[in-house]
């Protein structure tokens, strides 16, 4: 995983699968950086993720709820293949904005 800030936005490039073993570690690292850098928004890049189970969905929903309470936004990008189906079935597409790239997600947050 690669995490960095750009303005008020925390960019999270996830690399590898997201399952019950990795989701807790991801959550802890993301939250730590989000509060350390005092960001307002998050952008998750899923270009390098091929598999995600329900614990990944829970991790995303948890970050979404935290950011929403603080008046920020969460965006997703790079979702393709089987991952797109998981996001569709979970209903995340109905509550979280999805973009083709980090750049387009960041433009929407301006």
C-alpha cells in the first residue's frame, strides 16, 4: 500500500488482495495517516487489487462513515473486473462516488 497526501486529500493506492488478514492492518494504517496529516477527503485507488472479501467492504464503509462525520468525502477509482461486481452487489456504488482515475477523483473534490 502506498499512502500520501495531496492538498486536503489522502490518496491510498492499495496493492494486493484485501481479505480478513489484511483489512485490519489497512484500516489502522489509513486511519493513522488520515489523522496525522489532517486530511479532509480520501481517494482509494484499486488498480492493483484483484480480490476483496466482505472485510474489505467493511473497511471502506467504516472510512466512509468517519469522513462523512467530519464533513469530507471518500472516492474510489480503478475498480475493474471481478472487483466491480463485488462493489455493485455490496451497494457501495450507491453511496460512494467512483471515478476512472485519481486525477478525476481529485478534480471532483475541488
